[in-house]
């Protein structure tokens, strides 16, 4: 049991990485929502918009948990020195890189439209593997080679934790609202 | 005064109390049986609405290309309305007007995926026709389906949007039926939609999954659909016509009489992706009247508009073929003898003045004039009605057919030929008002008012085209080429005054947000 437990990072480190992920996901989702908000205000009342916000927050929380779950899984799979030992900084850096890559992927997603189903599966799998591998290598090298950079990322991750305490409960409230609306 | 109950009185009271739930139940069963008995004498009502079908481009109404031979055949035993007009230029407001019997400025659903004012939402056809009818709604269009969800509690069977599609991947309809409208806006219109959706990671997987499934379906049906398979506005709703219309046939077969079934079908809405047999069937020398680009022109050249029009015509012919199959099936299963079959559209499509489509401030006839063909039970002769009629007339007509009274607040009239009277003085209104707040007076909008043979088009609040009126004589100038507003200012003034009064009246309740 302890052997398995030791393969995972400590809870404070997980929380700090989750803070970074939550910050990226929630900021993106809420920011994009503000982009849509003016058009919604043409015909929706505040009471109509609150449930939409609830779904958005709940989904951002869901996505955040999946990303941290994936990073924890990687940490479990890899030898400790590649991720677990510097999970706070490496994990945060990888989360930032995942977010940035995803935004870029959205921009160029239309490239995939003419592809056959087989090509989509193969190329997507290759792309995701490459992104994960590169993120891992870049984060490993930059954190291990540049102590100042590691300090900078650690500071950043710690400052992000405040957002976790804001966005996290909002996500949970959103989830509750979504669940209640779909039960009753 | 006797203060306590005797044993005998107690037993009497107890028996009465014990009977009361039973009595209540018996009363309900009897009432229901009475309603059912009345309803069993009522005719079925089938509404088939083809999205974006302009009457101007149907051979049924004199278009030179033979786009609608099956509708012509159906019309031989039906009532054909020649001057039927949509209440608005796109699905949401026009469908809402159909289902509520009031104009867009009253129900205020004039935005993409807008909804009827909450304080008016109980005033819909499904509710008013009563539960003596089995009420079914199927909208193969996201915007119309949102309206059906708004009226969901009054619909006995709301058929899912993608039920008869090859792909059925909308999120709100499949996973959140209890909170569909919020989920629709959250997931299908925001989190998983657009170039930069609200979801950072899952939207990528969702989009790629949809693209993959769509491409697989396209490859499978490539020989039948060389231009690609249609998608009901979204690739995740890709469909082929045969499945869609076969699904509707099965749906009608399983209705319990008397029933009211509202079917809103996506074809011939763009993109124009007909089956192979209909491609190139209109390679002819026919050219429509050329019209000068409008102020609101989107820069489409006449040559390109001709290509698009021809493709639209091919697609109409494809939809008409399927309609022929559907109507034949309705006849085969005996529903033509017991049902009112209403075939109509929500709005038309424009291919002129530098504009293609219906998302435009322009309200010319190709966008507003829509088909309306109604077959009455057992009708054998064709009847032609030339009076001006509107989308808002369908709800009162359906209520009248169903033996229900038409509410006072209804802004439509029972159609002539179906219990109503034709009135030359009748005013027919249409509106385009997307750029307005739903709960504020209309400030930037286009209005159309048709009275007798004259049509006033009024543009309000558009920068650079503010307060402009156009007047046409539809009888002598059906192509709306000769603007009479300069030569007949008194008529413009008269119609304008009527329109102003109507809008002022309609804007009053809009000031109070529900």
C-alpha cells in the first residue's frame, strides 16, 4: 500500500497543481462566457443565465479534476524523479502547457476536418502523446536545469492557490445546481 | 344542539369519507371518458413544416421550374393559400408565432434560440388544443426544438431532435432532458460550440469525434450524396432524407387518434445537399428578373446567386420527392380521410439584391411568402384562396378545427375556407428584430405590412438606412421592383400610421420584464 502511495505526490503538492489547472480552466470558461454574455442579455434574464453559469462552472471543475487525475496517473507510471519529485512545479508547468496547446489546437482544428475517421484517431493519439511527452521533457529540463525558473513556477503555483479557494467552491455549487435541476 | 356524533351518524360519515376518494376517481374517469368521447369525434391534425421553403420558388405557385410536382399533386385535393406570409424571416420568431398565434413583437422570441415570454408560454397550441388530443412534437431544427422544450409540459410525446438522423450527438437532448434549455445554451451553444468553445479540453475530443462520425457517414453515402450529407444545421445531426421521412411515417402510424402532431423538418434549409438524382435537374436557360443590389446587399453577384438558386431548387425538388412519399403514405394508412394535413413553412429564402439567405434585414416576398396547403378529411377537390393570410392564423384555425374556442388575445384569424372569412382589409405583419432587447421597445428592426395588394416595408434604426419606407403593389409588381413610396406618399403615411400604432401597442407590455 505504501509503495503505491509513494508513487503519488503529496496532497499539498496536488492541491497546488490543481490550483493552477483550476485557474486556467475556470478563467478560460468564464472569460469566454463573458464574450457570449452581451448576446444572451438580449433575451435572457439573470435567472436564465445563472443555470448556464452553473453548468459552465461544474464542467470546468470536472475538466480540472480530469487533468489533475491524468497528471497523477503519469506520476504513478513514471519513475519518481521524472515527475513526482518536483510535482508542484513540473505539474503546474505541464498544466500551463496543456492549456496553451489546447487553445492553439482549437485554432487549427479545422485542419482535421477532411481527415478520415482512422486518420483522426491515429493523428490525435500521436498529437496527444507528443504534447504529453514534450511537456514532460520541457518541464523536466527547465525545472531541473534552472533553479530560478523552478522558484518562479513554485511561486506562481502558490499564488494560484487563492483561485482554488474561489473557483473550487463555485464549481461545487455549480455542480449542485446542475444536479438539482436534473433531478427535480 | 347535538354536539356528539351518534354511532349511526359516525358510520354514515365514515362511509361517505371512505367513498370520497373513489367518487373523486370515478368523477375523473367519467370526465376523461366524456372528453375522450368528444375527442373521438375530432379529426386528427398533422402539421408538416418544411424549413426555409419559399412559395415563390414552388411550381405549385407558378415558378417556372418544376420544383414541387408532389405538392402540386397533393394540392389537387386540398386548399391552397396563395398569399400566405411568414410572421418573421427566420425559424425562432416565425415558429413561435405559429405555435402561439401572436406576432413576434408580442411573444418576443425574435433572437436565435430565443423563447416566448414566460408570462405567455402557457398560451401555446399544445396546451390550448387540450389533452383530449394526443399531442406530439418533433422539430428537426435546434431553434424550433428549443421552443418545443419550452412547451414540453403540454406535449405528450416530444420526439428527440436526432431521432431520425444518422448521427444524434446533441448533448442537451440526449443527456439533460429535464433541464434541456439551460443545457442547450451551456453545452451545445457554448461549452462545445464555436472556434473557441468554453470547454478547453473536452470540446476538442467532442468536435473531433463528430467530425470523424460525420466523415464516416459521408463516405458511406458518398455515391448517393456526392455533395455531402445534410446536417440539420450541425454535423452532429447528419441525416439522409429517406431515414428522416421514413421516421416521420412510422411516427404517424403509431399516433393514437385523435392526435395533433407537429413535425418541423429541416430540408430544404441550406446547405443545399440533395441526393444525386436531383443534382443538375435544372440545367436550363431560365433566368429570374435581375434586381439591383440593396443597401443591405452582402455583395453576392447575380451569377453566384443563380448558382445558389439552382441548388436550392434542386434541394426543394428532393424535399418535394420525399414529401410525395410521406403524403402517399399518409393516404395509404387512411389518415387523409380522418385528418387535416397542413403543409407549410416557417420562412423563405432570398436570392436577389446581392443577398443570399434569410439572415438579413430585408423582408421581400421570397423571404416572407411561404406555402400553405391544407387537406381536409376526405377532401377531393382543390380550393384556391387568394386572401392575405399569416402564420399567426394557424393556431386559431387548428383550435377551431379541434372544436376549441379561439382565445381573445390571439392575433390571428381562422383561415378562410376553414371556417373563417376572407377580409380585404386584413393587415398582415412580419418583422425582423434580432438586434433588439426582448424586453425593451423595438428600436432597430424591419417591418412589413401587407394590406390588400400593397406592401409597406419599413426600416427603423439602421445606421445609414434609418426610417426608410418602401411601398410595392404586389398585384401588379409581384417582383417588388417598383418602389411606390415616392409616388404614393399618402398611402405610405396611412400604412405607416397603422404600423406605428401596432408597434406602440405591442411595445407596452414588453417594457415590463417578466
